[in-house]
């Protein structure tokens, strides 16, 4: 009989209804907040999550009739911020913005002080930033040439990431497995040094956030050869998607969404979800975020729950098959 661990128990809960599904019938009666709304950001100020929240902050305040306050609770790979929401009253006044790390942590960190799939409910998936597969110009001119270079006898390409267990690390490992190229992961503490080493040919490739690659690609310092997105993007119209190239299962991007406690009343969750979606769909908000390289999704709670499960299942397979661990 296989050993039952908390990680296995958490993954088993992927089939349970808690995170995945909010009741279709909202509770009777309208809900309105009675105090300021807290949006927890589990990172330090000035990061990408701030960029997503701030354009909608004032609109949400007008719609909900209460101040919307951003609180930064960084640390422990987002566990500190997420635990703050788990401990908050289940009254609809506290939510947290999460990213891919929420799904990765289920397997990477099985001893978290909460159960991610049982204790939280999705509100909406807000935005995504596609990842672009970029190579040093000396490696290849296009995707086919890159795959050939990675399969040559003795090839052992180095690919960088923003750190162990980050979305572009897991995407890179999955890509290596699916394509059969020979490559070794080199983790960095964030993006800047990784980009510097790619430009300096100390790395041969990496998956990078779309906005970060535009200028160095135009300058010839790195070459974009594929994008992990549903469709081509206007910033790189000649760069094909992974699906076009025959690898639709490659999952590498940076998404952002909102969750709250699972026992927050359905009427409160429904009101918060609709307010966020309406704000994100405002032309001025959508336009501003798209200028910054985001794709606005505004996916409702049910779709977001399905996406969380999809990423969790994919990341679990990649983490287990590659023996990935964090300290």
C-alpha cells in the first residue's frame, strides 16, 4: 500500500469540490461589505502583483462602497500571506492575489500550515503574462535549429530560471522532457542576473516574461523562437506558439488571480467576483494592462478553479519526475 502523505492527500483533494466549485445558486439576498476590503499581496511592494491590482483599486472602491486596501505580507514563498487569509474572518473582507506558486507549493511544500485545496475558494483569474522561449543568438536561428542543437551528441544546454520551483523553471523542465533535448537547470534569485547571463552566453536558453524580452530581442541580444500562449501576440507577431510547433502541453507563464477563504458566504464571493471582472473589463483598465504586457483573462471562479487544478496536476508530475526540492 502506498504511503499516505500530506502531499498525496492534498493532491487527492483536487477531485473535491472545495476550491474548484462555488455553488451555482448564490445565497439569497445581496451582500455588501461593511468595512475596508483587504487585498493581500504575498510579496514586497512594487512587484508585478501591484501592477495588476492598482488599476482596479479605485474602481472596486466605487463599486463596493468601501476602501480597498493593499497589504503586503511577503515571506516563506507566499505562505505567510496565504496564512493571513486563512486566519482572517470568513466575512468576505479579505482576499489574496496568488500566482503559479500556489499550485507549485502544493507539491513542493507539503507541510504548509493550511490545506490549499480545502481551505480556499477561487474568485477569478485576473491576468496572465506569457513566457517566451528565448535563446542566445549563437545557439540557433529558429525553433527547429534549437531542438537540433539540444539533441546533438554531447549537448548539454544550460537554461536559467527565476529560482527553484518558479513557473519558468517548471516550464523549462517540462519542455526539456517533452522535446527530449539535453539541458541542465541553473536557478537564479530573480530575473535580472539570469537575463545578464543569457545575453552573455553563459546560458543558452530560458523561458522569460514577455515584457522583459522585447527590448533585448530588438537589440539582437537574445532571440525569441516560441511563445507559450494560446495565440501569437502583437509584440512578437512572427514568433509561433508552442501549439503551432507541436508542443501544446508546454505550460509556462505567469498568471495572477484572487482567492478567499472557502467558508466565505457564497453571496459575498459572487459580489466580489463580479466586481473584479467588471473592473478588469473596463476599456481603460484592459488597455493599460495590455500596454504593460499582460493578457487580461477575467475568468470567473469556476474556470479559475479548473485552471488551478490543471497547473497543480502538471506541476506535481514535473516536480516528482525531476526530483525537484526546495530548502
